C-alpha cells in the first residue's frame, strides 16, 4: 500500500512539473486591437457614473 502511494506521488509530481513547464508567463496574448473611440467612450461613461454616485 505504501509503495502504491509513493508511486502515485511520483507520477503526480512529474505530471504537475510538466504542466508548469508548459506555461510561459511571458508569452504574448492574442487580443484584438481595441477601438480608441469606443474605449474613450467607455472611460467617459464610467467616470460619469462614478461622479453621479459620489454626489
């Protein structure tokens, strides 16, 4: 029973280390270019909402 648990821990460790090595935190994301006018409109709307809530 102890041998099976030890084997399971080894297999789990190898699996998790291989998953961790596949992840690249410096990889670039593939996002669509945002529309500047739409982004500016959203910022202005959020600012207006925040000002309304404040007063």
